[in-house]
């Protein structure tokens, strides 16, 4: 059964120091290791990205309502449009 009341915030556990929920941090670390492994296997980044995105969309569609899923995707789109996901953004933020 699909959980239509589950929001992105509700889906993760208590926050760690720095404001990142512990479960989100753990999941991110696992995904980072999977990406590192696939890059080590010389798989093309576009194939890795496409597979991860497809898997994420599949999981979202099975576990939350359409409106919540759409809000998450819109948030991601806004981050792309604002330049927050561009490599230069990281250099500026750290520098």
C-alpha cells in the first residue's frame, strides 16, 4: 500500500549535528559508496545517474503520494535552476 501521508521530512529520523537527519546521512553515504564503486568499474556517469534517478523515482512512486513526489522533484528542479548543483557552486561556498 502506498503511504500518501509520508513527506520528505517525515521519512527521515532525528537530526544530527549540522541539521542533517541521521537516516538521510546514512543513506547518502551508502549511495556515495555505490557511485564510487560504479565509477571504479568504468561505467559512464550518465548511465550511473540515470539508473540512480530511475531507482529513486520508482521508490518514490511506491512509497508516497503524487503531490509529495511532485514537491520533491520541484525542489530539485529549483536547485538546478538556481545553480546550487553546479560544481562551481561548491567551490564558491567552500572558498
